[in-house]
């Protein structure tokens, strides 16, 4: 994986890109996409046209680019990407450059942009954003971002521009880093107050609170009686499988695991977990911290370039009491055979997308 902004800047300049929209840039370890969609909805409610850039997509590439709440077609996205084939860009940089050119052409008043990985050297950071939103920060992607929360926070705080506004709910060491970098850049930090939460799970309320604070910081007063209805797929998504309640969640960090567990505790027993993960995730820590929350946990990998082999998975899950299966689909079938009250499917956004497509189409 190659990081840096110079390739993006040269490619965009070569295609005549000039930013003609205001921008909210969103970084963090969890909740970026849903915070972006809430921000989009609140801006649209206030009468603004909005372009939104999300990552990753679950089923089709056009999910990544939205104009006034509507996804673009895959064919349109690919046609925009083709103009960047002549540049030495990574796949993600081509995705990002194509989205920014599309926004320039359509001229939305605002662009709400989700960072891909980190922030400081992420392709999205070529934009001039007057608002930087930093969601929760935890130890993730340590091979790229650093081994400590402080180092990771430093990378994510790299989206803070001179004189900008910074919206966050981070505390502790991460907050200290954000405040230090903001002070160096004459940027103001706003701690987003927790607002009314009509969504159920606390983390969705936090996403909404960050979005509302971001919009308010731009001098726009959000409609206090309006709470966007659209929740992205695999964000504590409720499904049914053979008459059993299923929660499908794409969380993949320890913080996300803790947040989802706090919601699952409120649900009736017996509970079963279908867990799937990629090899670079904290599988051992998540499985060993289930604390008797589930009567049974089934664990597998799924088709992906970073999938974990069965033997390695068995080794890493040893001592956790989980049962290893061949796939999330097999895990779900075995879970349903136990007739629990609720099944949690968790461990990876990509894995949740895979299971969602296989079972629910």
C-alpha cells in the first residue's frame, strides 16, 4: 500500500480539477460512513445540494458516490475512472479522483467526504475542508498508522486544515493529540454534545450528534425535530432468518465490538454469535472478551485477499470455546439450528456484505 498526496494532486491538476464546493472531511476508526450520511441528510434538510463520498462499498461501486442522497450508477462511475487510467494512481486514488471530478462537474454546495485510511496521507486529504470530523479512535491498521492510539490520532488529525473547525467526541490521549494539532493550525475544537437518540444503539446516537454538531458549526441550525431515517446496511441492521431475529453489523474493531456487545446485552437469551474476520483483525481479543454473552459462537473467514486460513483461525481461536466452520453461511445455518432468540453476525463490514448477499440477496 502506497501513501502520499502528490500523485493525487498531479492527476487532478492534469484533469483541470478546481474545488468549487465546501467540504466536511470525516476521519476516525468507526462510524465514519453513517456520520457522513447523517451529515448529508441534515445539510439537504437545510436546503443545500450535497455530494457524498463513502468507502468501502458493499455490493456495487456506485454506492460510494451520492448526489443529494442518490447513488450514481456503476457505469457512470467507471466512465469517470477511465480518465485517470493514464496516471500512476492506486485503485483507491482513482476511485477518489473520479468522485471529486464528478462533484466539480455537478457543483454541489457541499461535499461530505469519508476518509479511506488514516487521514494525513489519505487521498481524500487533497481537499480543502473547512470542517474536520474525527469519530472514535482506537488501535487499528497499526502496520500503517502506528502502534499506539497517540500515533493513530496524529494520522487522523492530519485532516485538520489551518483555521478550520474540528468536531469530535474523542477523549483521553486521542483528544490531547487532536487539540495539540488543532492549536498548531489555529483550528477550533468543538466537543460534540450527545443529543437525543431515537435510533436505539448508542453508537448511532453518537454518529448523529457528530453530524449535527458539524452542520451547526457551519452556521446552519439543524431542524431539531428531524432525525434522518436512512441507516446504512450492516450497521446494527435487523434481519430475519428462519423466523429468528438477526443483527447484522459490519464492525471490525475492539471499540465496535464493545459497542455492539452493550446493545446485545439488552436482548433476550439464548443468543448465538456468527463471527467472521480477516487475518489482520484482533480476533483473539474479540473472541476472548465475549464474557458469557453468547451461548455459542461460530467462527469462520470468507473469500477475500486478506482471508485467514482455517488452520490459522483454529490456532488463533484456541481456548476461546468457539466452533470453527467453513463459511459465514455455514455458521448462520448452525446458529439457527440451535433456535436462539437472536443471532449476532459480526466481525467485518466486507464479511457482513458477503453474508448479506448470500442469504438476503
